[in-house]
């Protein structure tokens, strides 16, 4: 049997597969198909040519692309039912502005048009009491109007329904009978928390995505069956866990950040106590932190929002309250376009050539990209990529960059070097956002560089942040796809508390968690999880009375212990705590996860060989020999050795050097040294920082010192 992970990226779709009987790992890449994203999944499975697929997980950008308005993924007409007087909450939003000094700034276009926001007469109080019973006549009129408008989905957004969902349940019941086949999202089910705008926004985003994601999963599942892959695929969630396709069909908002999450989960499998997961693909570069051995999560983000220097701009997107891997992202990838602005300066990004037309060297474009710059500088193979299976045209790269060089009066090589320097500076910002701006010192971290382009830029980025060590996984170009094979199935049920800690009892809190645990176990088992592998972690969102926002704390066995845990966490975050101050518990959260049967995979070790096109291997490489290539370094060409990764010598390699493999190229910069550890990963160390202890490989296999 074979287990498959497929990561659909903006430029390439990557496959990692594990033969559970032989331990053989298979790596494949095919161009993505943005207008029909499921086609690339099928293409890479066709290239795999195996009929014994027993498990398939994949990450997808279909939800994000739909919110961004990508061609072929236009959002459907969505209706919504609100409490009378509150239909404009989703448009009024909060007071934050995405551009503070722009008098003409526009908020994101509402996902529900004004005329499609209908209301019913009802009112629930903040404590769940019924102030005004639900008026059935107003409900019947609203349902009839929505049916006449031929909406594809409906969001139910009633005031204070997190405290009492009886009215929302009744609205759902009548809607289901009136509009059969229409996707319905109930805000109290999707996000049972207070703050109406965020809850309503989450429900509306989910409703807007439901028809698109459901059709996508139906098409994918049907076409898999046509290929005799008769099983239900799993999908990567924004929080780094998996859910079955049936589960995701009802909560598509949970996969808005599906794409970037898998790589961070794979990086966490290295068991490094402090690591920065850095993923540079063809379209974007992303970074997330692993601290204390755990992937850092956040509970809210803005979908389809704008970013500036890797920072999400508040007020520019649609708030979604789902746990997600805390990432910073910038439009900087191998396909990012270089251009000249009106002032005659060289610029890089944010527009990408993507998979179509791609970089100039692909032969279908004349516009220069970061990949073309690396070809000109000699860092990338000037003949072919993907182990020789993807021919490129280096002359087109040079011609594309020459047009930029002429405009700014520099040589072609200097212009290419400038492009790389600019994109490195942009990517360094996201590394600072997830470390320095979170109060973390990047010098204490190891950079884990992956993606098709990440290893090319690892040394430069590590040097920029004062880091002395980086790791390049065994198969960096398909690393996110491997993350799909190590991920657990997860659920994150929550419940509103809004109680004074001193006025509640540990028994009341225990009863709430017991209820959540029952829901979580049932959901995990329904998704195929082995019950013996289920693990549960209890947390709260807590704050001092009067504060506007909460911090997460771990559950404890007594009220006093919970109070102490909050004080310690508040002190760690803000430098102080207030003894005796009243503490409020806002939400109870359960983080539940479990493994699928036979999912015992770890990141494949060096003993497991990658099965890649034969062109990627050569008789010459097997005897540890190398070729020389002219590489532009610091204003001049230098002959640098080029090694094949599967035939590296046992002794360390000093930079400058290039290490090629099927799915990526690693550039060892001058001043850096590269060695291979026991698990097959490349360990890059700054030579000036090396000492005797660096050569000692600790128990995690990557030389991380305690």
C-alpha cells in the first residue's frame, strides 16, 4: 500500500508518497493548473502510476483563491438572515482602517450584498435569555425571499446566539425545508464566541466558500474514483491538522490557510526546540516559528487581506475565527517578477509569473523573475531543472534580465544579483516578524529552509538575521507534501464561558470540558482516527476584567492554579501581572488530535531512497565526483563545485558550492560549511561560528544543543 500527500502550490504541485511495505519514498512535481486546481492533483497521481493508494491527503489554496476572485473560482450569490436591526454589522465592522491616512480607502467588498441581507424579528440576551421570541411569519418571508433570489448559500447570524442557539436552529430547520440543496451555515455552530462582527464574518465567509469547496471536493473525489482510487481524501486545515473531505465540506473556512500549514508541521517533526520554518516556493515565501517544540498557533486571521512587508494589514480582509498556524507571508518566490518603477529603480514583486506563463527560462514569457536571476548567476542549472526532466532556456533568462539591466545602466550579472538581494531583503522581513516582533531572538533558532527555492536563499537569510545554522530537509521541494503524511487529524471545539474565575467552580469547568471531549472524540472517530491515539489538551481564553482581548492559558486542576497560570502568562507577555485583580474566563477550548491507522510515518530517514526520474541520477555522481560551474559572487565569476545530493562525500563541503537534486537546489554561500546528518538532512553552519561542540550530533539528530 502507498500513502500519498499532495501539496498544490501556485507554481508546482508536489507529491510525496510512502510505500508502507518497503519504506520507499517517492517524490514528484508537476506544473499547477490554477484554473482547475484538482487537475494538477490528478496529473501528479497519473505520474505516480500506482493503483494501491490507500491514503491521500492534500493541501489546497482553492478557498483563498476564491476569496481573492481568481478566474474560475468566482464566489456564488450568498444570502444571510440577521436579527432585525443588525443586517449591516458585517459591513460596519470595526473602527480599524487598512490605510489610516488614505481618505479614500475602501473596505473589502461585502460577501453578502445589501439586498440579500434579510432580517427576522427575535432577540436573545447576552446571558441566553429570550427577550423576543422568534417571529415565524418574518422567518417565512425571509426564506421565501431568499428562495426567489436563487442564492447558493445562506449564513444565519442572530444576535447572542453563542449564548443560546435555539433561534438559529429553528431558522436552519425552516431554511433547509424551504431551500433544499442550499448550503447553510449557522454562526453559533461555526464560531460559538461573543463579538458579533467576528462571528458573523466567519459565518459569511464559510457560507460563501461552501458551494465552491464542496464542488471542488466532489469533482476531485469523483475523478479519483474514475482512476480506481476509491477512498475519501483528507484535507490540510489552517491549523496544521487534517480533516476528512466530508468534514471540510461543511466548514470550508477551516482551510483558508491550508496551503502554508503543512510545511510547518513537517518542520516540527525534526523535534528541534527552536526553529523557524521557511518556505519559499514559486509564488510566495512564508515563515512560522516552532518554540518549545510546538508549532505556534493563533485563533483569528483576516482572509484575503493585504500584507505589507509580510504583516497582515488589519481591516483589509474578512475576519475568520479559526485556529491557524501563525505565519508571516510575502509575495516573494521563484516566479516573482522583477521590474523598473517610474523612478527608474529596480523592484521585485509583488506580482508573480506563477505556473503560467512562469519564469522566462520556461520558454513562454519574456519577463524576468527571481528564478531567471538565479539562472544568470549560475546558482541554478542552466540546462534543466527537476533532475533534467524540465528543460529550461538560460538564454531567455539572460535576455529578460538584460532588458532591465539596460534600463538601470548595470551589467546583466549585477542586475541579477540586485534582484536576489532585493528578494532576500523582503523575505528577511517575514523572519523578523515571526521572531523579533514576537519577542524572540532569531539567533537562538535554527532555520529550516524548504520549498523549491528556499535552499537557494537559506544562507543569505540566516546571515541577515545573525543565525549560524540552517537545515535543508532531505527532500525540500516536496517537504510540505511530506507534512501531509505526518499530520494528525484534529478538531478544536470551543464553548463560551464569560464568567468570573472566582465565582465559578472547578466542577463546572470540568463538566464543560467533558462535554467538549465527547464531541471531539466522536468527530475524530467518525473521521477514521484510531481511538487509542486520541490526545486532548484543555485551554482557556482569559483576561483581567475590563481588558478587551484575551490570552490563552492551559487548564489546571484548581481555581487557584488557573489564577496562577494566568498571572504567569500575563507576566511573560507583558512584563507584569496584577495580584488580586478579577480574572475572567472567556472561552474554553479543547485541542484534540488523533492518528489514522497505520499512520506511523516519520520524516523519511536516509535509509529510504527517493524514487525520482533516472535523469536526476548519473553514474558520475555516484563516485562522489563533482563538476565546476561559473557562479557570480561578489562582482566576479568563481568556479564553484556542483554536487549531486544523493552522492555527496562524507566530509563537509565548504562554500561556495551548489548541491543539486530532483526537487530543489541548495546554495552553500562563501563562509558556510555543509554536512549531512544521520537522517539525511543538510546542515549548513556559518564557519566563523563553528566550534568543537557543533560537530556533536545530539539525540534529535540535527546537532541542536540543549
